[in-house]
C-alpha cells in the first residue's frame, strides 16, 4: 500500500508539470507518469541494477531533485548547517521519495558562496547558483538503495573552471588500481529548473568498501592518521570519532595497535612495521598518482598551526576485518592539478617532494598565503617509503606510459568536453557572469592539457 507521502509526491509532480508545461525546460512528456506510479510498487527491482550505470563514463545523466518550497528555502537559508530535509529523486522515470537532501562542503567550498563575511566560519544564505549536494537514499533508517547505492553526491566544481579535476583525478587513481571513488559528470534539475553541471562522485561508505575490497565489512575511517605529527599513536577516542562504518561496535583495536607499533618502532624497524600493515606497492602507486596530479590538498600536505600542531586531510583508511591490513583512499580532488607547473593556488602548495624533509621537521611558512606546513616525510609512515625511490620511479614510468601521457589525456578530455559542452553553455546562459562562459571554459581545458604536458617535460 502506498504511503500518504508517496501520494502527495505524485500529486505534487502532476501539479508542477501541469503548471509549467509551456516552459522550455519542462515538458509533461519528459516523464511517463504511469511509470512513476508503477515504480512506487516495484521500486525494489532497481536494487538489482549496478552502480556502474550511474558512473558510466559514456553517460551524462540527468537527476531531478524535488523539494517543497519550505524545505528548499530551509537549506538555502543556511547551507553550512548541512541539515537534511525530506525530498524526492526522479531518475529515468523512476521516483524514490522520502530521501534526505542537503548541501555539503568544507570551508573552501563555501568561500564566496554564502552571505556570511567570515570565510573561516562559513555562515549565511546561499548566493552561488549551485552548491554541492548530498542525497541520502537510506534516510531515517530506510533500507532503500538506488542502483545499489545508499548515497549520491553531486559536487558543484565552483573552484574548478575546467570542470575536469575530480573526474580526471579519480580516473587516474582507479586505472592505476588504487581504490578510489568513481566519478563522471551529471546535470541536476531542482524542482524542474536547471541547476547546473556537477561532478557525480561516488560516496566512500560501506557500499564503496564492498565494491572495492574482498572483505568489505571492515572499518572505514575518515581523516584520521594512525599517529599524530609527533609520531605518537592516535587515541582510541579519536579513532572511534573517525569511524564511518561499524560505529556501533567501535572496535578500533587494529588501527590503534598499528599506531602504537609505528610510535615505538626504531628507525631500523619502521619499514618492516609499516610493510606488515600496508601493501608497499599499493601505497607507492597512491604516491605516484598523487604527485602526478599535484593533489596538494591531500594526505601529503600537513597543515600546521603556529603552535606546531599539524594535520593532513582529504583521505580515508580502510581496515580489513580479518587481516592486519589497511589501505589509504584518496578523497576530494577539486584542487588537484592546480600546482602542476607553478603554485597557482596560494593555500595548497607543498614545498618538498614526498620523500624530502625541511627545517628539521619543524613547521615552516610556505606559499603566497604564508601558511605553516611540515614535510610529509617527517611522518614515520610516509617517511618509511623513502627507501623505495627506485621502485617508485619504476611505477611512475609505468603510470606515465600507460595512463598519464598527453595522448591518452587529450582523448579523455576531448571526449568529456564534447559530453558536457552544451551544459556549460546552458549554465552560463541562465546565470550569466556567475557561471563560466563557453570560451573561457574551453581555454581552461586547453590550459589543463598544457600544464599536464609541461609537467611531464
């Protein structure tokens, strides 16, 4: 039996499409309402569909998000609160209601997009045409999935004029057999109106773990390093706070033990300790891609306060439930590729190569913004890989020859550019100078190609 909410959603859709049937963007024929009605009774069959379709590189999917005016106004008034409201999703004539919808972001994502004046403390109403979105399919305890997914994420790419950083970066990681999210482009409509072009990037969660790891029921940690910048083991409470799976059990003993072993290991022991827990070649591959795409806002950038306390961010760890094995997972690539040739971003540049140390491992100022950082190799885990430079260089050559070469990249970017060009143009037509024009966007893609080529030289 259909719920009242389901019936109200159908009525809402019918009324909305009927009232807007003369608008160019919305036509009643866009959605087969009989299929929508049937889908409420037969939604579960979608669970047999695979997520590959959602992230198909040959597809530019359209997702329609539906919210009441009250709920849309609520999230528009305070995006940084990241508070879910109820809404519905329409995808290829399929409707799923009672999902959670909210804006998402970090400090960088909110800059220039909220009414609040203090960029370091994001606040105020939405003022950019679009903001990153998170859709929670399994909202309020529901066991619903969408193509096997519990969540969908659509990133605004407001800081990436090329619109290619996330998609290209994750493509590079995945094709070099480094577990990383799938990503392509998507167009979003909100209440029937074109919102814009987004990066459709896979959520790192339990479904991601099941997809990428043989034993997928292990612990997933977000942005917690096994040791702090003094190479002391991270506390059990901090590890528990970082858990994104198995929160109810909260058994973090493996990661805690790894941190303790790293802390207590001597210089002669550290290599065997780290290699016992982390696959050496896999970590070196992660380093190779990270450096080639200049992922300078990732795990190799240790930001420091004036007091000397430092941290890194934009990564996850996956912990095998049966083996003493952990795997680093890269995350948040919107600032990748910026510093390939010169330090274009004033905040993110990293001074040292990943295996080098500066200032006796004390924090130092670097970059136009004058922020403090610490050499990544001062961390005992990262520093332990400095002995593998020859193996790193060998893997780097394999990566360049097979994936990070300009011919391969030109073909990828040309294909994706053809796919999204009309959407970029549509966004500028609607929002004018608030969205990049087609000429500048094309020049940014050309610039990205040129920077990659120059970085290889």
